[in-house]
C-alpha cells in the first residue's frame, strides 16, 4: 500500500488544490477546532502535511503517515509536530498515550479500518476524542453511483470511495457524538469518543 501513495506524493498538493478552495481547507480547520488544546494529539495519515498549519496549541503533536514520500514532503511543512512513519492498523504507541486523534480523508485508504479504530481505542485515553473528515457513500440515489465509482478508485489508488465510516467507527466500539454532513452527504465530519 505505501507504494501507491509514494507514487502520488509529488503531485498530491497540486491535485487537491481545487478541493481546498471549494471548502476542504475550511473543513480541515473545523476538524482541528474540535480537538482539545494543550493536549497530546495524534494525526493519522498526515499525508503531505495539509493540516499542519491548523494544529492547535499542543503539549505534544504526532503526525503519522505510512508513505515515506508523503512524509518527505510533510517534513518541509513541519512545525513543532513530530513526524513518524506508521501504519494506522498497527500504531507504535503505548496504551492511553494521547488525549485525542484526528484524520482527514484517510479511512478510505486503510485496508482494514476496524483494525485502525481498534488501535485508536488503544492509544487514546478513555473519554478522548477522535475527529474524522471523510468522503463516504452518500445517501439516496448517489449511493449506487458511488458504488460504481468505487470499482475504479480501488483499482487506481486502493481508495474505498463508498465507505460508511461512521458506521464502521460505531461497529468498532467508538461512541459517535456527532456527524456533520458536508457537500450534501458526500463528506462527513465525524466526532467520536473512546
């Protein structure tokens, strides 16, 4: 899997620039605003570092990413956060090490999201918050359309375009506090508690 994102890393920021202007940048800020301040924060799948500028005041912030090429780009944007190459399905952190975690547009590309949610439950303190921004299988007539698109996105980038991320999080034992629907129901901002 890392090779897929290693291949896309050089053009990732350029490819996402139109989406950033259409609202993604604002939604990134909204995710970060839902995190506690002066806390130990973990970002899952930091990619090329698009969220770094929004990080809250932290005791400690760790930005994890599976792709070494993405991390090389993220390093150029790093602030006081620590970068680490890590698979969300097997995190190299201790039990209850973080107060909160977040991910933006990541769970679509994790092969076994239930393993990643299990890991988050392990490394986040009880009562801690997990905030996700994910494209999901939309409600209504667009759902079957996304099912078709999913066939192409899986083949091109191992991207599950039609995941029902809030349901997967709940089925993994996380408490869903709130789901904010964006772009109709195509993007969800999902607030969970451990």
